[in-house]
C-alpha cells in the first residue's frame, strides 16, 4: 500500500516516542501499532511492520543496557535460545489459528500484575535472592513467553519484567534490561516469519525504526540514570495502557 510522503516524518516521531517508552518499561506497541492500523494497513501487514520497527528499538536498548553492565551473557544465552524457539513456533501458529481467544484473558492477567505491584510497594526497588534457578527460569519463560509474543504479543514485556522481579529477584531496572534482550529475540524471530510471508511495509518500518533507535537510546539512558524507582511507576502506567487498549478493542 502507498503512504503519502508527508506522513513519514510523523511515523519517525511515533517510532521515537514508542521507542523511548518501550526502553523504560515496555508497552511501546500500544503507541505504534494503532498508528499503523489507522493508516489503513491490513492487520497482518501492520503486525509485521510493527515487529520491524520495534526490533530497531529493542536492539538499541539492549546495547545501552549491556554497556552499563546490567546483563549476564551466560544467563541471556539460555533465554535467547528458548525465546527464539518459542517465538518462531508462535509466529508460525498464528498464521493458522485465531488469536482472538486471548483478548478476553490477557487484560485481566495484566490487571493482576498491576494489583500485585501496587500491593508490594518495595517490589523491584532492589535485588533479592532468586526463587528459581536462572537456567530453569529462562528455559521455561523463554519458551512460554517467546511463543506468546510470536502468537499474540501485547503485554509480553510486562510478563517478562514481573517474572524477573518476582522469581529471579531482579530490581526493576535490571529486569527491564533482560526483558529487552528477550523482546529483541522474539521480535526478530517473528519478523523473519512475517518477512517470509511478505507482510512488512518496508518504508514505513524503516522510518519508524529510525525513530526507535533515537527513542530507545534516550529511554534506556533515562532509566539507567534514574534507576529502579523511576522505572516502577512507568511500568505500572504502561501495563495499564496495554490493558486499556486490549479492553477497548475487544
């Protein structure tokens, strides 16, 4: 489909804002995907284009967090492999099954995350001893959330973050850093499936991707500078935003 040339600067700005928010607390798809749909893109084309543009931001955020020393490469390796396998399976499955049955359940799971976080005001302010061994955690959640992200997607970052905080004992900043690694992995895996099906608007994706690079760099830098106590309220707001969007469209 054709997009008027004057809309590309707007797509860049949308990508920038989405990348900034996503690098801090996830939920950037709440901003970017509706814009693509409002351009008149078919759903599958919009989803594929959204995966392309968000991949730029996720990779940039990973780079920034890694340079700050927030990531353990050995732990990431297990999660990346499991997430890659899960995401490929999920993206392949969504092409033959209808994902709409998840729309009714996911908003309430996100609501449970918000309630859990609000009831524990110190949650994620600092590191705590893990409740699950890291290899087991990343294998199980990599396969499960990787599949979910490839199959449906909304709220994946929120599920990763709260699991990392609650089960591995990470603070919100460190949890966000690991979440971006897994998001980048599942995004790239899903992107390959969408690309194979020709379901990407390359020009729109690249314009938004350029904005994502700028926004993700700014957002990750802001999170690193302000720390876990800054990330926590932004995380809650974005979970509520994803929840509201899913309830609105259902």
